[in-house]
C-alpha cells in the first residue's frame, strides 16, 4: 500500500508531503504549506480528489517530458508528479495515485 510522508523543510520552514508508491517511489509532491495542519488538510484533499479522473490535469513540459497535476474541487493544484518520458508512464502515475491515495497512511 502507498503512503504519505509529511515533513518540514529546513530551507524555508514550510511543510510538504509526498505520496509514495509501495516501492517507495514518489508519485505526487505537494506545494509548500505554512503549517503542519494545512499540510494535513492537503493530504486529506489528495485522498478525496485522487480517485476522481476529472481532477487530473495532464501536461507536457517544454523539454518534451510529461507530468500531471492533481487539482481540488476549486481548481487549486494539490500536488504535482515527477517528469515522465512517455504519456503512458504519466498515465500509469495517475492510476497509481487513484489506487494508493484513498487508503494511504501518513508517516511523519
């Protein structure tokens, strides 16, 4: 089962989370949050929105790689994927979020 890691950055004192797959690879990385509670709310938003296909925005970068954003109901980006070399790999990443996010536990 996948899991979330929650941590505070040494660089800017913001809190961040990652959703990791069972193989410990990062599937989704958050934006910075000013408090731990706000980051925990972000995790809950990933759990709720991560199973809805319409919440995923598929993108391509200027260098030709692919990535996705997960958005909340109000359109705000909750998390961003790593870069993928193919659209198929990106789409597998989306499926991994859908599979792992709803039941993922938090490790902090």
